[in-house]
């Protein structure tokens, strides 16, 4: 009996650790516990999920792609085919567009087009805070939640791109719905972070000066 209890307890501990790791995919322990801009919109107690990726590109390069997000802007850099199979009409940009380079407090970042599944207004998040080159805080007003993105330097020409979602602690059916949706949210958010990473690294390589070879140095 004792061994069975110990085994059950150990299994629960392992499952809890795995769940925490998946929920906070890519984030360090320090990042997961850090207080970030936007957290103040949802005071304790709260459900907090932090996900992150290292990008081999400067902060400014990553920002140019991040600031373009939105269904009617540069897309979400996630699984475009799946999103459009659901009728979301999202098209991920592979170029920087000047008209999408500005976001201000009160602006909307649209996730779902107007009229989708009978939603006349679709779904859009409101910019609650923004600091160019540092962070975007989006307010999910129907659920009183926050989705924020943060860019932090991480060595020469590198940075960390962090996604933080923060919502009031749910109970009952709302908690169950959140748990069922979490694997899907993880996949889409992970792909989004990797999509921005891929584009920023590619454009950073394209903008980098060509190395000076011995032959070119002699010619100079």
C-alpha cells in the first residue's frame, strides 16, 4: 500500500512538472517568474503562461516583424493553412510593410475577421501598452485577460522573444475549457514565435555585410 501511494505521488509530481514545462515552453525559470509590463492589468490570483524563443537577430529586427501582427495586417506567423481552413482569412507576411509599423494605445490587433462563425465584430484585442522595440500589451477584454509580447537583448545581435498570457484564475467549466484548449494554444503560440524568429533571422542575414575575404582585401 505504501509503495503504491509513493508511486502515485511520484507519478503526479512528474506529470505536474511535464505540464508546467509544456505550458511555459522555451521560457527560463527566471522569465516564467518575472514581472513583465502588462501583468498589472490582471492582479493576483492569476493563471500565468510564459513562452519564449531565442532569436539570432537584433531587437529592432524582431520588432519590425512583431509589430505587424494581426489578421488584417501581417498575419499571426502561425499555421496559416490551418487558420484559413477554419475560414479566418489570415495571410502571413514575408516582408516588412511600412503601413503596419505603428501601433498605439487604443489600436486594435485583430485575431478573427468580422462575421466569422456569426460574430459580427469578429475578435480583436486592444493595445493597452506599447513601447517600440520592447513590448506590446494586448487586452482580451471579453475575458479580462492579457496577452503580451516582450523583446529582450540576449548578447550581441541576439534577443529573447517572450509571450506572456495572464488571466483570472478560472473554475468549473471555464477551467476545463481552458485546459482542453491549452495544447492548441501552445502549438499556435509556439509556431508564431518560431515564425517571427525565422523571418527576423532571415532578414538579419540579408542585411548583414558580406565578410571581407583575403582576395577582396588585396583588391581593396
